């Protein structure tokens, strides 16, 4: 009976920990899903540049990294206040940093962001100054894949193995370890 109680305690603690990971994933995703209900208006790209980010001598992340720097404007028509022009610089929900300039150029080209281009601007109807150009989640980026793995799949696997341990009720005879994961 002691093994079953210990398995239940492990299941509870691991489930609570996994819950925190799922909550973090939900918070990251909630900002993205909020933009799906934003209004869209045509805007014009005024400036496009590529900025160097970070210190090339930094031992934590050596090498120079880059990000797109964009300025665009859009006009909202309101019956109560008339036309109002806004200027913004956010491209996506989260600012992405790239390893080289070519990737920044490819990102900008993929989304049609170039100087003078007419482009859809997604703005927050509650705060029209809050706007972005790109609403998608770049699933091919390593950061997004790792976040999904560590915030969703790994905690789910830990809870699943804990449920199996609880159902089994005792350790397997070939398992000589002091436990898995914790």
C-alpha cells in the first residue's frame, strides 16, 4: 500500500508542476490568440532596416544577431473623432531575432514587408495604437519548437508516466533506479 500512496503523491506533485508549465504555455499563446480578433486595416511601410542586436563578444550567445526594424503607418476612420493616423513598429506578437541578415531579409520578403508597400495592419480595437503586421506563429523556428516541447509535451509525458506508475501500484522489478525525473 505504501508504494501506491507514494505513487499518488508523485502523481500529484508532478501534475502540479506540469500545470505551471501548461499555464506558462497558455500565457504565451494567449497574446497570440488575442490578436486573432483584432481589426485589419491597410497601412503603408515607411522604413525598413536590419538592426544588429547584442554584443558579438558575449560568451552566452556569441556572434552577431539581427532583427528587422520597421516603421509603418495606418489610418483609422471613426465617426466620432474623424480620421486618425497611427505609427507603429511591431512586426509580430513577439520580436524575433535572427542569426544572420539573410534570414531577416527572407522573413521580410515572405511577409511582403518592404519600404512603400501597402500591407495589412492588425490593430487592437481597444487600443488602436497597438498593432502588428504578422499574426502567424513561426512553427519552424527553433525557439517555438523548444517552447512547445518543454512547456507542453515534456510535462504531459511526465504526468502520463506518473499515471502509469500509480496504476501499476508498485515499481517494476527491473527498475533499480531511485525514480524517474524527480
